[in-house]
């Protein structure tokens, strides 16, 4: 009964929120439709979507056009629209069939860079930016610069930042968490890009609760341009996920080794998503763990432990020399299940000390570890592994969301383990954990 009541409460609490990964395909479809309109010269999605927030309240579309009223009508007539909330000469608000509110603003080409910057946000970032503009004798709003002196020429969003003596700030960073100061000092990170990923870890097959075979997952990974794919099916304590026992895991290791003989410039990497048991011990003993190429350690039960006990539980697992990385650190399911109590600062400190990688699980339901912690992890030299937790081949596409959230966490190529090449990762995995 308690779980049912909690589920009802969560549903009410998150009723007007949507997961980034759920919204993205539809958002890009609508944007493409606007972009293809003959009267549109520039278009974008602004707001929290552009900033890669993990959950969204609405979508903010922006177009540059000489025929704004034509565009607001065109937008309001989209077949996905369930309800027109408002439609005017330059603005329209609609609610889609799935309940998501979408807003369109149609502006002139000259106003577009200012509108894009302003409506991207965040509010806190914009307040800080306007304050900086005032110190330089300028007033900045969603339409233009004003002031008594010479007004800077602006053709693109980058010109707004340059006019304020700032490097351009990537949208993902615009949360007023030090990005303006870093831009002022030309000290912004060169953020990781999707094209820099060379492989990924933590993926499932039909051996546990996945939907595809080893061969199918390998083919899909190669189709995505990846050089390696880590297989990490569940361990035996996750009986609900058909977790592998010792015999089945050893058979899978042998199967992976045999398959790798068939590949050129690609490899499957033999691993396991090993349950962290309630006392912090692991679901397999060290003799079996050392036969693996790597190990993801994850919590899958006993979520109600107090913070101190849960933190000690996870730290004990991280201290094991065979644990390569920590999976979905807080166990959250976005808009469905709150994270369990755990001290993330202590987890990051332990990861730094033990050379344990922390996963950025990029399933749209998780996006865990949360982006707000990655800058601190980077400062502690903790590596991130962007993992899709794919249970079917289509879910390898989740890597794109992971990269967006890694960028939001200030991560660079050198901070992400799976930006290493196949040769580099094979050598890295052979090192003792203390030397990685």
C-alpha cells in the first residue's frame, strides 16, 4: 500500500513534467517542419530543451520570419496539436496530444539572436548577463542592445557574448554556475562531443533482460561507428532481470572471446552489472570478477537505507579492486522514483581515491549521476563513462542524451573514459585499478 501511495503522489507531483529523451524526437520533428517553411530564415528550440535539462515543462520554438502571423497559424495547425491555448500575430501557445505545451515566437531576423539568447535562459544566467551589460553602459533585452554609446553589431548569438567581452557560452552551461566568470577569463572547457565517443559500456542482451543477442548488439554498435561495446548483463541477485549465475556468466565470457575472433577493428568487452548487496559486498566473488574485462557495480534493491548506511554500502563496493565503475549512482527514475539517500560528495571522494569510474547512465529515465555533480567530479579527476544501459539495439541512441548531459556537467573529452580508442581502452583495462 505504501508503494502504491508513493506512486500516486509522484504521478501528481510530476504531472506537468516530461523527460528530455521522451520529448526529443518529437521536438526535432516539429523544428524540422518549421525550418522547412519557405517563410522561415532561421529557427531553433530555446528554453530548457536547448540547455539540456533532464526534465522539461514545455518547449520554446523560435523562428525568424517576415510573416509572423502566417507562422503562428501554421504552428497552431500542426496535426499533433490537441488544444490552441493562444494564437496571435507573433506568438502562439498550444498543447499537444501528449499534454506537452509548446510555444512559438516569431521575430525579425535582426531580433533573432537576442531572442535566442534570452529565451534559452536560464533566468539566473540572463540576470547575470544583463547586469554585466549594464556595467558596460548597455541594456540587453530579448530584442536588442540599447545604450547611449556605440551599439554593437549583432548578427548571431556569439556576437552578444563578444560584445560583453565574453567567450561564447554553450547553452548547456547557462545556469549561472560559474560559466560567466569562466567566459570572462577565457577559461571555459572545450566540451565533449558525440563524435568523440569511441565505445561504451553497460549494455544488456537476451542473456538477462535485454531484447537482442550479442551478435545483434555488436552489429548495431558498429553501425553507430563504435569501436567497442561493453556487455554488462545483470548478476544472479537480480532474479527479476534473469540475472546470470556464475556458470552462465563464464559461458558468456567464452562466447564473447569467440565472437571477437571474427571482428576487425571492433571488440565486445566482457563485463557484468554486479549487484551491490545490502552490506556492500558484491554478487560475485573476486575469482570470477577478475576473469572479466570490467565490472559495473550497481544498487538494485534495499533502497530505503538511511544515507549513512547507503553511502557506506556503495563505498565498500567501490573499494573492491575489480569494480571498474559505479552504475546509476542514485537509483533515480526521473518523474517516477526519487533517488535513494546517498552522500554524493563522499561517493565522488571515494571514486577519486579508489580510481573508480562513475557512470553517466544516459537512459532517459535515469541520466544519473546528475549533471550538477560532474564539475566537482572532474575537479577530483574522476572519470565519467557515458553508458546507455541499452536493453535493445535502438537504445544505443541514448548516447546522444548522455553527451548533452556530460556537456552540461562541464565535461571534456579527456574526462570521458569512452572517448578512448579501442587500443587505448584495452591497455587501460589491463592496468591495476590503482594505476588507472
